[in-house]
C-alpha cells in the first residue's frame, strides 16, 4: 500500500513529523522503500501529501523537506527547481532552518548555479553573528566556480575572522579543523599557482 493510500482510507495516519535520519515515515514506511517501490518522484509526491496534512501552526520536521528535496533533485530536470522551491517553503514554515538552506546551496552548486548559491550564502552570513565558517563555504563555492581571485580574498577573510576569535574559541577543535581546511584550499594548485604567477608579474 502507498503512503498516500493509507492517509486517505481511514487507516491510522503515519506522522510525517517522524521522518528522521533513519529515513522513516511513520512506523512502517521507510523513505528508501518508497523510492524503490514508487520511484524517487512518486516518493516525493507522497511526502508532499504528508506535508500538506500539517497546517499552521503545526509543521513537519526539517527532515521531511530534506528527504523530499533529495528525491526531487535526484530526478533532475525541472524537478530540481521544484526541490529548491520546496526547501524554501520549508524554510519559511520553520523559521529559517539552516539545514534546508544548506541543501539548497548544495543543489545550486551541483547544478552550477553559482550566483544563486552565493546569494543564499550571503544571506545566511549576513544574519549570523559568526562569519568564519560561512566565509570558508563561500570561498569554496567561488573556487568551484573558477573565480580564483575572489575565492582567495574570501578565504583570507575567513582566516582573519578565525584569528580575531578569543583564544579559547580559536583553539577549539572545530575551529582548528576549519583553519586547516581554509589553508588547504589556499594551498591548492589553482590558488597557489595563481598567487605565484601574480608575484612574478
């Protein structure tokens, strides 16, 4: 039986808010099983029907929107825009939900929609009191887009933001990992090579 049928025929309704990282809708319907039986697009439609059961003020958990977007994005083509629209819908209903925005950015990058991804990152960065991780992420998108000069500048801004942190925060493992990640990016052949050429010129 499809999830949508169970929702419509009077049987106990699975709760779409129970979709989690284990990938389950209700007690018996794993998302992966829906994908295998129905296909990614049909599974996404079933998730949409579950989401629509939850009117304001009650909303599904972010995982529901994430699973639906992944299923739609996997179909490609026009469904990519549908995936992103669904993530934006979820972000509005859930009050921002950074996890939804991050998946939207990942999809935009995969589709090589660099400006759209950068606009989303800029909006998150503007509303965040801590900039260093978002600067690093923006640098990575710029690097993937081939905008090496901008990428180098943003990575350097990220290092400056890390250096400006109080010592106890700067020394935290997560910051040490971020610092190493940014230095690795700046040492990558495309950035290091450009820097060396500029110095020779």
